[in-house]
């Protein structure tokens, strides 16, 4: 996976692909040029790679990274000849790319981020009053996924919920705004989590499961109309006060917003009681790409910078917990009460997204 000024990435939107060019620097100690490594990344990592401190840390290890942003699921359709790595936002699209380009396993997974729902205070209070959420901190709570899906099945509107009349902005069908599941990782993982709950706590594996869950998933998506291809846009709209009162984003986007000390007084972060982690996975296309992926996973400075951008480094929860200790009013640091849903295979997810989009 924000913040108006802080959210505006150092990128240029051209034909749906965002180019985040990280400037290379000369090695100050040895006076030798850094090695340029080219890659395609999920758009939520563009500000990480554009961060001058990240550029400096990479240069200190001998690397200049030139990255172009794309929807994670859209990467499969790109021609990656001449690139050193791809860096989608979860394991499923990474697995497809690894098979396509014969990337050696295991694939580096430097950091991850759970999916969360951001809500304005009025919407969160109404959800809690109607048993759809539980608020357990000033700006944090838990979304009761099963109750939400039941409301979606019955086409529940905000006006039908107790207390909604006090909030003029809460009108129309109750739904969570998500991204396009056919091109965006967060949208696809939303379907993975909701289908798991809808099918009684079972991962969707075949045609019969798809047939059972498709009508509800189609409701979740079709009610939204046109969907964005990136969580950056929907989160930016949310922070500005526009868009839907409930939006699915990455926790990293919220944590990065708080890191920059932006004030969003009515922001409430709802952690779905059943969710999916977005495991940011490097697909090395050559030796240079693998070396970069392993560096991002192991270098203490780069891990610290990943935390600063809201990501949770793999293998050590203490780094994230320690850095965000002052933000527990918003963040569920240890993901208490949050269950991880298994993710279907890439083929099943593709078909699930196709049916959901109709």
C-alpha cells in the first residue's frame, strides 16, 4: 500500500504505469558508480524507493534502483525483458511471475502489511452500534467480517442502521471501497479473505467453491461501480474527505501517514477479524535482482526504513512494535484478535476476480 502532500509520490502517471526513478549516486568513499538495478514494483512501495534516505542506504551498498510502478496483478502482462526484478505486493502474483521467468526459489520477502479498513469516526460509531464492528481504542477497532458480509447479502443501506441519521454523509448502500481485483493486489486479497469467511472458514479451491461464493463477491464489487487500480488513489481520497466512508487499504499506508505526523482527527482503523497479509515478494529475474531482494530483507538500515514507511519486516515483530509504540491508539501492533485467511491459488484468484467483476 495517503496524506495529500505526503501521499503525492515522486512519480509520473503515464498510461496507468507509474515510474518512480530513484536517482543514483556516486560512492563517496571509493568514488565508484553504483550498480543500476531495474525493476517493476507495486505502487504502494514507490514512496519507499523514492525516499532520499533509502536511496542513500542503497547507494552505500552499491546500488541505484530504477523502479516503475504497476498493479501487482497487471505485472504478468508486462514485458520484463531487461529488468532485474519484479516486486509485487503478495505471494500469489509473485508465484506466477516466478514460474513464468523461472526464478529460483525461495523468493525474498522483505516485509509485509495486513489489510485494514479505514473509516471516518461517524461511520465507525454506526458500525459499532449495529454490531458490525467493535471499537477497542480511541481510533482503532475490529471489523466483524461475518456480520459485514451478512449486511452485504441483504443489500443493507446506511439509512437502515441505528444512528446513521445523525450523519448526513452516510447514505446509500453500505459497502467497503476496494481496488480492482483483476489488476490490484489489495482488491484480489479482499476477495480471498471474504470468500474464506463466506464459505464457512474454507479456502476456495475449485469450481463448486467458486459457484457458492461468486454471487456475494459480485455484490461486494459491483456495488462500487468503477474501481481504482491502486490503493494510493482511494486512500488519498479518503484522507481528503472525499470518497467512500469505508475504504480497504494497507496498514502500511496508515502507519506511514502517522509517521509523518499528519492529523486525521476522525480516522478510525478497523482490522478485519479475518484478513490477509500482503507479503511483498521480490521475484529476481537475474543475480542482481536476487542480491537486491536479499539486501532489503537483511540490511538493518533498510529494514528500519521499511518500518518508517509503515511496513512490517519479516522475522522480527519487535522492530515494528518498537517504532510504533506511540501509535497504539490507531495500530494493532501485535494483530491481536486477527485471523489470517489462506489465499487461493493464482488461477482460482483470477477466476474469482473475473466473476466478481462480472
